[in-house]
C-alpha cells in the first residue's frame, strides 16, 4: 500500500470505526428507552419553580381532581387558568392533552402534546418519568384519529407499565 | 281590536332588546402574586366590591383591608361551564406580595382564586339601552315592596287603572298649581314605555288607559310586574340608558339584584319618578332624602317593621365606583364584533343578550393604551413637526400584545383615540415593515436543510456593494448610515440592522424560501417575490408581525390568534368554546437561535434602548424603520408576552425619527408598567442547541490558549470546522473545558468528511 492509498484509507477506516461507535451508542440508547421508569406525577413537580409556577401547577392538580370527579368543563377551565397564570407551564398542556384524549378531541390533544414537549425540552425537563406520558398520549391520540399510534403506546407501556399498560392515562395517574 | 293586536304582539314576541356584553379574562389571585402590581384594589372597585370596616356580617362583594391581611367575600361568578362559588377568604399579605389565601371558616388553603371577569363593553342597538334581564323570582320581595309602596300601592287589586290614585294626584296637582304628581299605575307606566310616546295629550292618556286595561285582562299580574321590572328606565350612564332593576342593581351597587338590601331597594324605587334628577351620583343627599321617604311609606303601609325601617334609614349610601369608560378597549370590541359577525348578525348581537368572554387582560389593555397615548404625546413634544392641529390627521400608532404560547390577545390599542378614528391600525392596516421583517431571512438561513444550514451564529456575512437585476432595473440596497461594512459577524449584521448584508443573505437563501418561512411563522398578507422583500417592503399588519414573533418566542410553535374564550347565550347555554390551537412550524433549535440573535439586538444593537430605564430580565426584539421614516416599528418579546408597536401617519409621510426613538420607548413603557420592571422567565436553550466558545473574529472553535473567546449557540452538528489555536481537536464547551461530547464530535467529524 503506497502513501496515497494509506491517506485515502485512513478516513474510511475512521468512518467505519466511528459508525460502529455511534451504532453502539444508539444501541445503548435503545436499551435505555425500554428500561422501566417511574412515571412522573404533577404533584411531585409542584415544589419546584417560583410562586407563579407553583400556583399554576396547583391549578393543574385541581383540574385533574375535577376530571377524576367527572367535572370535565371545570377541569378544562382550571387547566386554561393554569396557562393564563403561567403560559410556559408544560404540565398544564400535558394535562390538557390527557383531558382532550379522554374528551374525544385527539387532534387537539396532539397539539397540546407538541406544546408540552416543546416547553419541557426548552426547560430541560426531559426526565425519563415524563417520556411515557408524552409517548402514550401521542399514541392514544394518533390511534383515536385512525392513525398508527400503537408503537408509541407500546413504548409507553414498556417504559411505565404501571400507568400505561392499559393504553390509558387516568387523571389520578397523572395527578 | 287594533290596540289589542299591538299589545299581544309586544307581550308575546320578544319584549326587550338586550345588548350582548363583553367581558375581560378573569383576574387570578394566588400566593406570591404582587397585589400592587395587579392593582387589586382597583380591580375590586371596578367589580363593584365595597370596602367596609367590620368583618362581622361580611357579605358577598365586601372586603376589609387590614394590616397585612385582606378579608374578602368573593362574589359568585355565574357561568354555565365554569361557575365560581361565593367564597369568604382571607389574604395574608407580606409587603406587596400575597403570602397565603385561606377559605373561611374551614381555613383551607387556596392556591388560585378567581375574580369575576370585568365587563369591558357591550353591543348596543340604536337606542343604547342596557339591561340585565331578571325573572320575577330573582327580584327580592323587598324591592317589589319598595316599588309598589311609592309607585302603585294597590297594584295587586286594581285592574290597570287606579281611580283613587288618579283622584289623589289631581288633588295634589291642583293644590300645587302645576303637574307635580302622576296618577299612573305600574301597568300604565309599562304601557307608556312599551307602546306610546312620552307626550302628555288627552288622546295618548286615553290610549294608555285602554291599553292598560287590555294588558290586565290578558296577562297575569306576575307577568306584568316582571315586564315592568325589566323595562323601567332608571337613568343614564354616559350614552347608555339603564333599563330595569337588574341593570340598576349592577350599575349602582355592583351586585345581582337578589343581593340588594332594604335601603338599596328603596333607593332604586325612589329614583323611578325622576331617574336623572334624583340620581345618587348627581345628588347623593337628595337621593338619600327621597330613599328615606320610600322607607317611611313602606313602614306606613306595613311592608317593613320598625327595626328594619330604622336600620335601613341609618344605612349610608354605598354606591359602586363608576367603572372606567371602555374607550381604551373599543378597538378590541370592534375586532370581536368583526369576528362574531361571521356567525351572528348585528341584530342578534345588539338584542339577544349574549355574553362574550374574551381573552383581554384589563390591566394590560389599560397600560397599553396609556403607553401609546403618552408615548405619542412625548414624541410630539420633543419633535414639534410631528404635531398636527387637526386630530384626524394626527400622528397615529397601535399596540398589540399577546401570549406567545397560546396566541391570546391581551391588549389591542388600534389608535390613539377611538373617538377620533375607529380604524384599527393593528388589524386593519397594512404597512411596510422595514427591518422587523429581517429576522425571517435569518431564520431561513439558520434553519437546517440538506447539507446543513446556510448560517450559524458564528458565521460572517458580506456587507459590500450589491446589485441585483430585477425587471424594474438594477436594485442596489444601501445601509442606513450610507456605508458598507465589509465582512461582518452575522450577529452584528442583525444587531446593527445592515440592509446590504441582509439583502445578500436573502439572495443566497432565496426569496421564495424567505416567503415560505414568513408564511410558516404566521404572515398572511401578500408578499411579492422581489429582492427588496427581505428589507421589509411588503405591507403587513402589526397583528401578523406580532404572531410571527410569537412563533419564535414559543420555540417555533405557531399559535392561532385568540380573542374569545367562550360565547354564552342569554339563557346560559354555551354557543362557542375557545380551544387553544398551535402548530410546530420551526424546529425549536432554530427558533432559539433566532431569539438569541434578537436578544443581541436588544442588548447591544438598535434596540439597546429597551434597557435604558433599567428593565431587567430576558427581552428579544427588533426595530423597524421604513424608507423615508414613514413607519416606525418595534416588535419585542419576553418568554411570556409578545408586543408589537407601530407608529406613523395614516397618510404616509416622513416622521424624521428612527424607530428606536419613536416606537421602542412605547413598548418599553408598556412592558415596564406591566411587569414592574422585571421580566419573568428565561429563554431556555433546547436540547438540540449547544453552547460552546468561539474566537469572535474568525468564528473558529476556541480552546485554551485562544486569545479571545466568547460563548455562542449552535445547532447540534453545526459546530465550526476551524479551531483556535489552529489544528486543535475536540470541542470546547461554554466553560472553556476541552471535554468533547461523543455525539457532537461524531456529527461534526462526519460532516467534515463529506
């Protein structure tokens, strides 16, 4: 092998090596995705944040409680007030997404999941515990719109069987 | 027969025109809230709450403001889907903060307390009548007694006319030598208001008597009384006529009719005879004297006992504050009306008593109107050539504010004075945008595309002479300072708003792509595909621009603009319910980079003036001044609010000042007043953005040993190739550590190999 071909071979070798490294990284990632996690509850998020966020989170938990009692309109109003106080509160959008999935408006639920995810990402709160809820709500909403939500629901159930094994997130499970 | 037909048609058809009312969003109180900043006392006053001194016997709508403690009996909020109960609560205060809210008597802690929405206006018919319809059952017996005592004590027994009352009135008038007393029964008064003109002729009086007899023959006393209670005229509030006891209770006392006390009931009954002459707002002492006369009559007729009579006579006059003129919200009311008119006719809006719950933040609206009014006046004082003698040709402006995440309009001020001009410059005007359009070009260049984005924040752009061939001849953009600045960092190009660099970037990105980005962000006006588009030559409304910036502020999620929360009909059924709507149109990383660029504009660039009076916290924004300084813009946002300000003349002419002097101070004044000078929140860096150190003059990655370094943001996989010192490997993070991230390194290395 002359010098020129060695020079050509070096980047190719590196590329192969790096690809292997990267692929093994992805493999790790895949394994962690299916590691079970403790699904997050909004009441456990409450102590964090400033007064505005705390009040907004409390409205979310009150809304979830209203949903548990079947007071759907009141619950939605409480989620909307939570957003009025703190429009950057991702948990309010997540609660609304759950509410809309249950109320039969999956298109809207998808928009709320998107907003919740965007705000969670912006806040750096992509804790493993929230992942099953994002996946599960998206999957449930997709299913309800006639699209394929099964993979997301399946992943949510594997991540957090306690909350998602039945393909459904109750208000109590999110509260 | 003819009169009978008239009576039946009116009684059995729709009896009353009830204007639709528009309400603001409710205020929410919660622990940690700065009660001074939200003007808690002002809100309570406008909602008709009364300050009292004793907590004993506190009633809904009353409060006691003590040291570090407010005892508040919150009024119930009647809404079909989200009613709020009346609540007796105590607010503990610490300085200007609400420390804690507890509900009494249990002492349960409350985390968010809603005050009812404030009425911000109504859609009146041509007669400008305002009424709040009530049923007979809703009206307390004491109010009926008060009215009957003074207006028609034999109402229950007469058959429409009362000969004894007529004889008594004639005698009294003869004694006085003029007409001092009327002999009409309630039925006659109702007939007169319903069917006849106010003239006092024998013919009209005869018709009145016949029709009163017809009404009494055909309808129950209960129905007649209910119609009277809703029809009776009770005075004027500005241009609006107050009709019915429901409306009077709301206007005079700020409470539902069912909650009126004996003394309050007596006052309403007292002014029926001469609603404006006896108005308690005009002559409080005279009104109290007349009220006491009614109380005396009630006692004499056995309608109240002595104890009640004594207590009621001793009760001081406690009127609700005169609510502010909705003048500053009229542009918003017009916007709602235009939106509603697609589904509801003007006749429906002015007569069927709909309730429109809006997104408007009463305080933001008031502060927005004040900022615009005072800002324009200041400008005219500083630059007298801007002042016009004719108000219809005066310098104009508009301000619109919305929540970026939800698109809810919080404030809309379409001009400096609605009485002079009803044209809403925020939603109805299309004006050239100047440099506020430029960020869309940078978004297009920063957005990932095949082969990577055209720009990173470490890139340089070329600000040297440019000539673009167009069908109208060569186009040669110039900078504001008439100079060219050579190769400049991308941040500097936007911070100093260089036209030539941006025009060249537009050419590199492609005008079509810039238009496509602007559309995705929320611009809907026509955008001509010409090179000068990138410098803001297209005519766009301030509302569209506010929405486009809202999309950047919310991390690339475009909100649907919302002005209505819900719409309820007169019987309490929800006709429409707002749903928040949004769509991701830009990836969060690119939106964050654009925000970071615009933060730079507000920190160091043409918008550095936003900090000049000490505003703290995260702010991003862009100035815009069009050719000839015809239009001045400032569009800025915080993590929770976006506001656009435009100023100029309706018939475009030069203002001779830049936007940093004209529009920006209005925005600053608004935000400072709204936030108290400290903006809440942060623009958070999303996961797909990395913060690393670069060498500023070259944009190379900076490592230990590099003489000059500053942090910069990059989308993952877009780190610079070059390093400082040259030839180093690895990634320098924002702290200057040489600690490579495997994933980043792989992506960057891979990109270099391709």
